[in-house]
C-alpha cells in the first residue's frame, strides 16, 4: 500500500534550524551549526514559525523556558494556559502549536536524541530521556521566586558553554542539561500529591518511555515487563497504583494518540492509518478507535479540524 501521495503534518527538522534565524543588518543574530548536536537560542532570535499557530512536529527534543508572554500552548491537542515563568518540554514527534495574546520571550534549547545518548561512546544518559518523557507529559513546570535564581544560574552556565561550541563542550552541555532536568523534575515533584521520585515511580516512567518508543511493534504487557526486568504482575500492580490505569490501557492510549495525530493532520484513509499502526485487520482499527474514544475516526477528524481550524495543503 502506498501512502506517498498523502500530505502529512509539517515536520521542523533539527538540521534546518539555522535557516530560521532572524537577520539583522544582513547577518544572522545567532550562528547555528547544523552539525553541532545542541542549540540554545531565544524566541526573539527565530522566525515567527517558532511561535506558529500551525500544528507541527519536531524531529528533536525541546526545552522551552517562557519568561514572558500570554495565550495558550497546545500540545497533542491539549490546551494549557501560559503562566510565566515556566518550562515546557517537547519530546520528539509531539504535536504542538501556539495561540498567543502576547508574543513569547524566553530561552529555547534544542537537541537530537543523540546528544544525550551518543552512539559512539559508553556515556549514556538514557535516564534523562525518562525524566524528559515524564516532564513532557506534565502541562508545565512553574518556577517560583525561590527557585528562579538557581535555574537562571544553570541556564547561564549552559549559555556560556554553548558559546564555545567545541567538541569538549558537548560533555559539559550534557552535564548541565542533566542538572537542569533533574532540578526541574524535583521542582515538579514538590508540587505533586505523591512522591514521584521513589523507585516505583521511576519504574513507571521507564515503562511509559518504552511504550512511547515501541508501541507500534510491542503491545504485550509481558514483553514490557521483560524489558524492564520485572514480573508482569508487579508491572500491572505498580502502574495501576501510581497512574490509575492498567499497563494495557496506557499502551492503547499511546496508539490512540498517534491515530488522532494522523487523523487530524493527514488525508490518510482510516484503512491506511490502521495499516500504518500495524493493525492487520484495518476494519478492526475503526472499531478499536470508537471503543477507546467513543466516536468514529471520521467523526473525530471532522471535529478536531473544526475546533483548531486545521486546513491541509
């Protein structure tokens, strides 16, 4: 089955970031090397597409520190009011857009997966992606007056090291990014009714990270338990206790999220989407979608496009 003639959701690519820096007196206000796996910039340095109202995805990870601005940030079609100062976290592939009443001011950090997990070294910050995944599922992390100086200091250290842009800078940038993510997770955790930093919560974050990376090919709870190295019973009980959902429900939610993305932002037929999501019986995909969401795929497509005024080219 070919799907190449269908329009998909726009992707913003890391390798093209340098093309979208604002020009002042004929020169870019920031020099971005597309071969250096880390970018630190500001909203005011980038073209308007950094604050676009058009739904899109990135093929990289983003840490957004909003220092000023007003309106709404829409992530995977969930709407969050912007309340600066605050951080947002976008994982690779998530959909987002802005509905702004006041332009954004703040810092933006971009990096591909390979930045935190270098393929050619033994240094592995896989745990940071678990933190990132956990944070990216939170609406935002607010920064109060008590925490702001420490966070600003870390960001200033990142900015200073980024200005060097040498090979030796990468290790420092990874370390500072790790420190930033851990501190933000702690700030977030302090506002939660339960201790999300205990080992059980860490395991659940690992499970959710694995599901987000493998849901197209792995849908067995037992298979995920084997990957984590625990029994399926322990996985089921812990996930249910902490999230309120069974592991199977969370796997199905991930499939539904991707189905919704494709229904909203492509002209693929329901059969083609079912095929892309590894449903051998594509008619079952429609029944599965309706059972999980309460509406048919085509009705969902119609309603979400009307709500967010989505028009495909």
